[in-house]
């Protein structure tokens, strides 16, 4: 009953920008954190950026200064603004949401959205 919708992945040239969005809806009582992870083929999934319910953010060192994560609480939505994209940013990006549905904690992953950055 909790739905998670991701969008924004695309093919862009190095130096370009993309904006990813992740919207959570349904039987959500509270959200503790929302963020983005990414995984390239053959690589481990890694944290890109996460924002807590209190508004604090955490970024991977590789994206600091280039990516910005913001939150729209009313719609349980986060946006990842990605600027100055590099080929090494190429990966499938997955939204992650942690929270509670009533008394039950949840940890949901989106289906992933492909970001490809060409040289």
C-alpha cells in the first residue's frame, strides 16, 4: 500500500545536469529518511545522498558540491539535482525510503532509474 515513484533518469553529456525525483505515497505514518543510492554494473550499491526527517543531509564525497538533495514534506518527495555530471556518475539510481506505516517499519527501494553520462 506504499507506493514509490522515481523519475528523471536520462542520457546526458558530461557537464550536463539532471534532476531526479522520488515520491512516496500510500499508508505512510512517518518517514525517517529518504535518499538516493546508485549501482553500476558489477559494482556495489553506494549511497549518493540522504536526507533525514530532521532535514540533515549526507552526501557521498564523490558528489559533494555537485549534487543537491532537497525535500518536499507535504508530498513525501525528494529531489536530487545533479550538476556537472561526469561519466563516472553513470549508474542505475535507486530511491530509498525508511519510515513507518502505522506501527510497522519499512525500508523500500524504487525500481531504479538509469543515468548515463557520455564523455
